[in-house]
C-alpha cells in the first residue's frame, strides 16, 4: 500500500515539476509549483517527519506560492514583452555577481566547522524532546551560518523584485512638487 502511494505521488511530483518548467502561462506554472510542493509534503509525511511536512505546506505551499503570484501580478504588464536578446552588458554583470555570491556562500557553508551534533539524534532523543525542538537546535547551532546565508539570499531576492518593479519615471525634485491652490 505504501509503495503504491509513493509511486502515485512520485509520478504526480514529476508531472507537476515538468508543468512548472514547460508551461507558458506563469499563473498555471505557479499552480503546478503548488502541486509539487504538496507532493513533497506527502513525501515528508511518509518519512514520519510530520513537522517538516506541515512546514512544507505552510511555508512553501502557502507563503511562497502566494509571493510568486504577487510578483506575477506586480510585474504582469512586463511579462508579455518580447526580449530580443538576453545577452546584454547588464545581464553579464548580474550573472558574474550571482556566481561570485554563490561561490562565497558555497565555500562558507562547506568550510564552516560544525559542533558535531550531526547523527546524534536517536529516535528516543527525538521522542523525549520533540522533532521541532531538535530541528531548531540543529539549525541554530550546527547550521547557523547556512540559515543566515539563506536570509541574505532572500534579502537579495527582495531587492531584486523591488528593482524590477521600480517605476522608471523620475520623481519630481523637492522644489517642483505641485501644491494645491485654493
């Protein structure tokens, strides 16, 4: 029975991932992403990781998909534009900066010494303290740098969305602000 459920969910996961990649409509692509996140939550539940399954549903299936749809709505008018070429100096600079950032993060994460709590979690210890507490202790001790770097990546993403959504019209100078005349 468990194998049957796994095969059905695995096929659904792969099909929804392909739907994310190959769908031309961004909204439908985001909905396929939602289905994919839900299938991953089912995998977590099948692995007896209930906390991670619920976090997957709440954070990824809930917040991230809503954020993606918000960005699509925010940039909606620009989504239909034809782009003549992706090869521009600005895109080259962005790619180089992204590669440098990812190299720094990858080096920091792989070279960061851990305190040695990996593998110390026995089923009895998890039963005594709880799965959520053990995950929290691990994230904020052994993987603290990784969590902080993930926060930096999210900040870069937020700044990128704001930069993409900015209005190209210049704001009036402070002395040129129109005032109401009585």
